[in-house]
C-alpha cells in the first residue's frame, strides 16, 4: 500500500493536500476477491476509479473507494439473500 497526497478544494475554494492510501491492482483484487483484469474492466466502465501513477501509468485504487464498493456489494448480497429466504 502506498500513500499519496491528493489536492482537495475546501469550502472556501482554497486547495489543501490530503493523504490518501492507494492500493495496487493486486491488493485491491485480493480485498474484493476479483481478478486483476476485472479491476481493469471496472476502471474502464467507471465502476471503480483507478488513478494512474508513475511514468508507466500504473493503476492505483483509493482504499476508501475499494471499501465503499465492498460495502455496496455486501449490502446487495444481503438484500439478495433476504429475498431468497422469503421464498
């Protein structure tokens, strides 16, 4: 896991730097239990935004974004399971 500094605008319109934990494709894939190519596809589709870093343009995913997607997937799975148990 790497840490980067991202610029964010405050309510007053000024910029501040915020430390953000970034995950590699492999790290994010392990957390979400998906293959590397799935993450690349999700990036292309806009499902999970990747940030390009370095001269090679390696993908990195914000830890917060991965956690939010994991939470969303868990909620959807719980709703689906509840629906099945009613039948």
